[in-house]
C-alpha cells in the first residue's frame, strides 16, 4: 500500500536526476536532542547505512 507508493516515488525522483543528485538527512537535532535515522529507502538503495 502506502509504503510501496512511497518507495516508487523515491525511485522516480532518484532516476529523474539528470547529472547529479544530492541526498541528505539530519543525524542529530541539538535543540531537541533527538537522533535521526536515514530513510529506509536510502538504506535499501545502499546510499546510507543504518546507524547503531
């Protein structure tokens, strides 16, 4: 359902990049003191590693 649609939209966005593609994510929010994980789609695509 929804997860598959999000995965498809991620794939479409990545494959439409013409010359370069920059993807980023916040690892830590100093104000909220929250640690974030990269998107599961970045991990699945081998573009990020799951943090311990």
